[in-house]
């Protein structure tokens, strides 16, 4: 699967991206190019990295289209902090990808985001249990 990971060099991406490569995904990382993963991994040789500043691209109204134009099957978003930003990405990707997965803290922002976008399900993975809203 062609998988775009937004913010793939952070805490989660350091482990997620090599795992995706090892399971056969073609991975594209989107970041500002300022951070390196916490630890090296040979899988990164197979990852295409594209420098985009999401905040700047969101302001310019281009971010969603830039991600869509990469023709991903799956988009994993580790860098979604506002409802507007989420909405723009959903609108650009609707009907174009198989999955849009947003990783974030399960709090009021995410809950509001899901209600406003009206297309997401929340899966909360907690140490002792997992549940779905
Ligand atoms: N880590 C945790 O323990 C934890 C716990 C609960 C929830 N979460 C949530 O999970 C999500 C991912 O967390 P994380 O810990 O992996 O995040 P993180 O370590 O802060 O990683 C941020 C990633 O986003 C990139 N980035 C930062 N600003 C950007 C921008 N303006 N445009 C494009 N890319 C940008 C960074 O690379 P560059 O700096 O090079 O751009 C990096 O790849 C977040 O929503 C976080 O709130 C994390």
C-alpha cells in the first residue's frame, strides 16, 4: 500500500514508519525536514521524504491537494491539531483514499473534530482496554 505519513519522524513515526516498510508498504514521510527519527533504521532508506510545512501549506490552502496528488492508498496524520486543518484534509481526500487515520490525543478537540467532520470513528486504544465512539 502506498502510505503517506504526515509527521513521520516524531515519537510515533520513529517506530511506525519502519514497521510499515517491513510489512510491505511504500511509505512517504511528510515533515518540515527538521527532525530525525530517534533511532536509525535501515527501513528509512526506502522512505521518500517530502518537505512540507503543514501550517504554511494550510494557510496557503494547498496542503490537502499536495497530499492527494501523491496518490496514497492510506494517509496517517500525526500532525492534526485543528478542526479546520482536519476538515480541509478530509475534503481533499474524500473518495480518493482507502483510509485516513488521524493519530492524536483523545480529548475534546478530537471529539469535536469527529462530530464536525461527521465521517470519522474514534478508536481509543488504552492500556487495559479499547473502545470505540
Ligand atoms: N508521543 C506521545 O506520547 C503522544 C501521546 C498522546 C498523543 N500523541 C499525539 O500523537 C500525535 C503524534 O505524536 P508524536 O509524539 O509522534 O509527535 P511528534 O514527536 O511531535 O512528531 C511531530 C512530527 O511532525 C513533524 N512536524 C512538526 N511540525 C510540522 C509542520 N508544521 N508541518 C509538517 N510536519 C511537521 C515533525 O517533523 P519536523 O519537525 O521535521 O517537521 C515530526 O515528524 C500528535 O497528535 C500527538 O499529540 C502523542
